[in-house]
């Protein structure tokens, strides 16, 4: 995605489409990092939008090199430099101009206040991991929809991400979906395997080498598990 967005030879529409997807996936980690650094909600929105607009204008994303490290780290370093430079100039764009960020939800705002002892970098990593999980689940949902199994995905989704003791019972899911418990258990195993494969693909796209995927996954799991 980053390579496509930064490819000068790519068509403008193709590059902008890749960049739009890039911003949609990664704006939350940027936003919660800024909020944790002490920026108010509106200022953090402005800075987040300004940061991605800055990447677009200056093609900063074109400097992301798979051989130089994790994209997670690249984006955070670029953000820190941007914020430092912004202190000496007017940095905020008017809201509503440039790109349109997703609507903020209560979970996003709650994340900014999570753990008073957490550092901004820790909140950033937590939300980065959550963004990759959302991206993987979105891809799985799309695959299920294309296969005519959107209802099955909706039924089993809590069992894909929730802890066993907190998830809805199989008996209740069977009643709601008009399927047998045995069939649901089988489909859950299949979907979880596919979800994990997709998540690995998402993580692989952010690290220099395939051999680093397991290490990055372990790190992101720890970041998600921290409360």
C-alpha cells in the first residue's frame, strides 16, 4: 500500500486510492498518540489531519523503506518530527478541509485516557495493534460476504475475538443462526484459522522480513493485552 502510494510512476488515481486506504487504517494510532501527549480533542483531530496532509504534500510516505525497519516505527518517528516542527508554525488545518477522518467513537476517546501511567508510545502501539486487528476482521468479513456467509460471520465474530468465558454460548448462537452447535464449532475453527492467516499478512506488510512476523505479533499481542 505504501509502495503504491509513493510510486511516482503510478497513476494519480491509483496512488491516491492507496494513500486514502493508508490513512483510513492508521489514523487512530496517530490520533490517540497525540491525545496522550496532551493535545485536546479538536487540536488532535487537526494535527492528525495535518500530519497525513503533510505526508501527501511532501510525499513523506515515499521514504518508507521495507529494508529500514517496521512501518509502525517509521510512522511514529515521522509523526514526532512533524509535531516538533509544528510547534514553531501554525500547524492545524481547518476541520472539514483536506481528507475526512472517520467519526470518532467512545472507544477511541476512552483509549486516549487509558492507563494514567501509560506513555504516549505505549498507547500508540496498543491502538496500532487494534487497527491491524480491525483491518484483518474487515477483510474476513468481506470474504464471508462474497461467499454468501455474511450472517455466519456476524454470528461467529464474537467467538473470533472474545475470550471463551465472555463470548455468547454456542447454544444461543445455534438458536439465533438456525445451525447446529457442531456446524458452528467447525466454522469457528475454519474462520479463526483464516483470521489468523489474514492478520499475519497484515503484520507482514509492516515489517522488513518475514522472519520478523512472529516477533511483531507477540509484541502486538502484549500491547493489546495491556490494560
